[in-house]
C-alpha cells in the first residue's frame, strides 16, 4: 500500500526550519557504493527529531506519558558522502489532539539531500493509549512550528 503524500510540500530551504542539529557521515554509514546507506538517513532524521522532542518534552510533557513514533516517510534527493557535515532541520507541521506531525530535511552546504515527515503520538504509560496534548506541551512546541 502506498504512503500518502504530505498535503503540502516539505520545505527544502534550510531557513524554513526553526530547530537544527548537526551530524557527520561516518564510515559505518556507507554502503558498498561508497555513499550513505538509506538507513543512515533515517538515523540522521532520528537525531534531529529526538533532539527537538527532548527540547519540548523536558519542558512540558505530562508525567506518566511518553511519546512514540507512529509513522515516518523519507524522500531521498541526493547522496551523502563520507565525512560530510549534515545539518538536520526540524519543525512541527501540525499539532493535533493526541499527536503531532514533524517535518525534517537534511542539508549539506545548503543543498537538500532528503526530506522526511513523521507522526508522533503522546501515550499514557499505564494504558498505552493516546492522550490529549497538554497545553504546556503545545506552548513549548509553538516556537518550533513551521511557518
């Protein structure tokens, strides 16, 4: 089954992203063709997503809850090579009732190498069921919403 395309294009301009982290393409990330393996792209996106989630989570997540990844899609645009510094741009595209959508892009020297969209859900530790996003969490997310 095909994954639905995002409703609006994912930004490929580094300036669009209010939160950024840097990664480096490691030797371990390479495939037999000498460029970063597609799985390495997922690790770079994870690094940015987790850093952003930690920034808002530690400020405002309700006790007794945790966040879980429900969906991720990656579109590859260019290869990444050993030793390159990768800037991971991240921002919130949507804040829903119990989940949010994060959009991210990988950049090398301003050139977009990949884009990603993911959905994360806030769940109750005991019931393992989704719970509404607290107002404090929404407020902590606000500075990182994509415009």
